C-alpha cells in the first residue's frame, strides 16, 4: 500500500516538474516572439521613416525645379559647360541660369557659385551599379549629393538628399517616325546616332515594341535592343526628351503637345555631340562624315564649350560663338561638305538651350534617436527612389511658369545605385 502511494507521489512530482518546464519554455517562447515582433515593428518604423525622408527630398527637388526652371526664359545644362572636367563627380550636376538667377545647382548641399561645389557630408546617388565599372571616366561619372539633416528636436532622426539630372543633354532613343522632327535641309528624320552609345548597331528606334518602354534600363528586354549595353549610357541616352514649343521654336509640335527628341546644346558630352554629327546612323550619316572626323569635331566642339565657361542662351548665340566654324575648319578633320550655318539650320528643329525633361534621384535614412550625438552613426534604414519629371503646357498654380509633373516613379535598392 505504502509502495503504491510512493509511486503515485513520484509520478505526480514528475508531472508537476514537466508542466513547470513546459510553462518556462512557453514563457521564454512568448518573450522571444514578443522581442522579435518588437524588433520587426521597430525596423518597419525605421524603414517607413527613411522612405518618408526620401519622398520629402523628391518633393523638395521638384519644388526647386519648379521655382527655378518653370518659366520659359531659363537656361539649363550640365556643369561641364562651366568647365568641370570629365571624371569629376560634379560634372553631371544640373544648373539653371536666367535673370535674376544663375547658376542655381539642383542638388542638395550645393554652393551656388559659378563653379559648383557641395558642402558637408555626402551620399552617392549615382554609383558604379548605375554607370558601370569604369566610374571616374568621362560620361560615366558618379554623382554625389549633400546630406540634409532631418531633426525632431532635440534629436537628429535622419537625413535626406537629392540630385536633379538633365535628360535633355542626352540622346533620345525611342522616337517613332510619326513623332520625329525632320531635318530643315534634307528632310531626313532627326535622330542622333544612339546606336554607338548603346552599342547596338541594329537597334531600331521606331520599332513598335518600344511604345511601352518607360526607362532606358528596359531597352535590353526588347527584341530590337537585345544585348544593348545600357549601364555606360546612363549619362548619354534617355528614352525621350520632350520639349515645349517655347523651348524649341523651330520644331513641330506633335499631337501630344511636345517636340520629341529635343537636344540641349549646353553639354560637353563628346558622345552626344558625335551622335548629332553622325545622324541618323554612323553607317549612313547625313553629312557623309567618317568616324574619325565626327569624333574629332565633337571633341573640338565640347572642348570649346567647356573653355567658354558659360552656357548658351540661344541657338543664335551658339552659332555666333564660332565654335562650330572652328571645329569644321580644323585639320586634319576639316569638314567641307557643309558650313556651320547649314549644320545649325539643318538640325534646328531639335536644338534648344534648356530642357523640359528631368530625372530626380533621392535618398533618405533613419537614425536611432539614441545615436543623435554620435558622429558617423550607422542609419537603421536607408531608402532610395527615382522619378522622371516633365514640364507641361499647363500653367503652374503658384505662378512659377509651366507646371512640372512626375511621370514615373520607382523605389531603388542599394544595388541599383
């Protein structure tokens, strides 16, 4: 009897201890799940904050663009036109000129002098994953922007940054026949040679499959551009620069109210100028120029533009500068098939001294308030985004010229930068 009672008590003890073990394990599990859940919630909060900061940067950049480039009598161009040399991270900054401003550099942290500079800490917004592995070379420059502090007094809770890129100083790649300007002299379609830039000799810019292409990065997924090299063309090619009639007075407005494929002459990109000299195709150029002649003349034109140190305020200003005449008369690549006046007249339906299509890249990060006073503290989360922005025929409600609107937006990851 005593043995049976002892066995019962022993079993009860084991059962109680087992239940206690299960209870301890359950308590630990609940605590662990709660901790993970809290960490996930905190991470999500930081991610939301970093994205909000990036969106604020986009909106701020758009406001700057509207304020300084909304009216017709503004000039835009890349920093190369004020003498910033190839390979410099400041060369691809966008400037806006026009009474009473000039230049205004559209990048966070900018010091708005004749030659751009950026104050304080910086972040890379265009890096090797955008422009290819040969960063630092001409037309494949990285782009940096200054960090702007985001404060929730008394704590620093994050940063934001932005850069506005000028799409008009690039070659447009998607131009249907019905929406492409015609040469003023020979009637050919004015498509600068983009095939050399994207390294795809068989590319057809009028292919119907291109109608849905919104970004240059989408080109290699089309049949006509399959195998094209896009990364090295980021600063050289765009899908389509669309300009208003006031921007390109000699152009013919399409049914959508734009002159498509407009070219902003305020650029020092040799490849882009070479594309214009070789239009419509280097294998059958309108001017009959050899590859060597088109390259050397493009080099002379861009060198003279950079040495001039200021942007052109009109196409007539460009012709009067004598830059084209001097390039055409140079040896051993003298051009005798046309005069500078004939060249300017021929391509006048696409020539402009400002752009109406821009690209904005923005950055935001979120910091732990506990790290507010820690120099170089690592952000809890970072976010990048990009938008294409178009100047429209519609008046800006704030009285700042024609209204800019966002036509495309996407989030980017660090691997996209």
